[in-house]
């Protein structure tokens, strides 16, 4: 699911850039917001996965200490 957000961000960015050159940029420039949201979701998902991995390692260490 992480790479879906990355792919969406890249494709929206490229398509918006193409449409800005092909058509009036004032009509398409706000679509960059959707690209930014997709990239934000990608980086948020990556950060949360790393955070959860560290937390799971911490829980395993605590379990070993208590036993």
C-alpha cells in the first residue's frame, strides 16, 4: 500500500505538469495539491511503519527482561 501512494504522487505530478503545459496552467495548478497529499501519505506511512517496527522490538526486549 505504501508504494501505491508513491505511484499516485508521481503520476499525478507528471500528469498535472503535462496538462499545465498543454492547457492553461491556472486551470491545473491546484492539482499539485493532490500530488502533495499523495507524497505526504507515502512519507507518513513509511514513518509509521518504522515507528511500529521499533515499538515491536521494544516490546520484545521488555518481554525477554520480564521472563
